[in-house]
């Protein structure tokens, strides 16, 4: 067995896995994966296109949404080719260099997506808890700087991993349990001591994804505290409604990420079903669902998409962020102003 593995690794390849025991129906399984790939690419591309061409969508919350769409596009493009190659052509081999490159992009994009979700939580926190300073805090220059910082953070943290993995000698079974390469799985194939990799991977996950999740949680604690101080239950529900899309994106991303990290580091190595399901869910479902959720829940974005593809529809809604302005009046204005605003908003929508 050792000789076979040494021979395989002299040819410098890993073997990716599809769905074990279902090899006879891999071609049929490829159909939903192809649909997911197409929907992910088209959905996120539409989001980016609409935000780019419509000046009324050049607001912080939509800029952050465009960052999320770019990240989801990247994850789909990086992972789907190897997945479809397995199910369509039974192409399981991947060179070590290609594997290391793939895991670099997967982990970098995943780290950046976690950062984008944190920025989106910060956007909702400012919009609801401090609406008067929203425009002065989230300026385009500041948004660009925050985005650049988080991109550099993701790249710098993941950059050493391919070079460390390349120095290892691989003499174990070269069959990976996923259809793509992950650091926590590839390092287990090495004969060398992987203690440093284990500690580094765990510490970076805690200090990036773990810290981001903690800050998102604290942001929503402050948001809920602000909403509970609102006298009107209707306005409280409207404020919460603006956060639903982001909450869905957070749950879709963090639940499988945490589950995958736990199963790879502490799970039973004889069971591959749970890590396989979590792995597919982690990288394929968020890019598929995020544009659908935001397209459905964001009325302003939905109207712009409909207007582009059906030019004969109703005129677009005003570019002013009505919810934000109403929140300012609710917190700092008089009841009379609030009543006038509601009547005016109703008439404009009619």
C-alpha cells in the first residue's frame, strides 16, 4: 500500500472524490450542480450589473452587496470546475500545484466573505442605531479602505499555506474526501509533522472568522436594543425586515463553516458523509441563495432589476433611502413630521 501511494505521489497528484457509492449516477448528479453553477454566475452577475449601472444603488449597503456578489462569483469559479469535472468526465486527478492554488483561493475568498458579512452588519448597525451620521461615517473612501484592508488580511493570512504544504512529503493515502482541495484535509496527507499547520489554521480561523462572527453578534445585540426602544411596533418590524437578508446570509455562511472546521479537526475520520455534505453546502449554496434572497427582500434592488428587464413596468422608486429618512424622523423629529412623511411616501409610491 505504501509503495502504491509513493508511486502516486511521485506523479504529483491528489485524487478528488465525488459522492462515494454513487459513481454510476454521477452524470445525473451533475445536472443539479450545473444548474446551481449557472444560477450562481447569472444571479451574482445581474446583481453586480444592476448596481453598477444604476446611480441610485451607489449606496453603502449595495456596495457591500456587490462585494459579497464578487466573492460568491469567485468561490463558484474556483470550485465548480473540479466538481463538474468529476461528475461529468470522472476527472479526479489534480496536481499538487493546482491543488495548493485552489485551496489558496478558496480560503482567501472565504476569509474575505466573512469580512464582507461583518461590514454589512456594521452598515445595518449604523443605519439603525445612528442614522444621522450614516452618510458621514460610511463614505465611499472609507468603504474602499475597509474593503482593501480586509482583502489584504485574507491574502496575508492564507499566503503562507501553499508554500508550507509544498515542503511536506506526502506518503499517505492520496484520496481527498472532497471535490476540491482544503488545507485542513491536504495537510493530513503529509508524513511530516503538521503541528504548526494545525495551530496556525485553528488560530487564524478563530482570529478571523470567529472574531467576525462575534462582532456581528454584538452588532445585532445593539440593533435589537435600539429597536426595542422604538414605541411603534410597525417601525420596529420594518427595521428588523431590513436585516433579514443579511441574517440569512450569515447563517448560510457560518453554520457550515463552523461545522466543517469541527468535523475536520475533531470528527471521526471513518465517517466522510457529514464533512462531504457540509463541504458542498459551504461553497455552493451561499453563492446560489444570496442573490435570490437579496433580490427578493430588497424592494429597491428588485424594482431596478425588473425595470431593466421589463422597461414597460412602473417607474422606479425615488433614489432617497426612505427607511433611513423615516428612522431619522422617528428618532429625532416630531410626530407631526413623521405623519407628513408617511402621507408623502404613500402618495409617491402610488
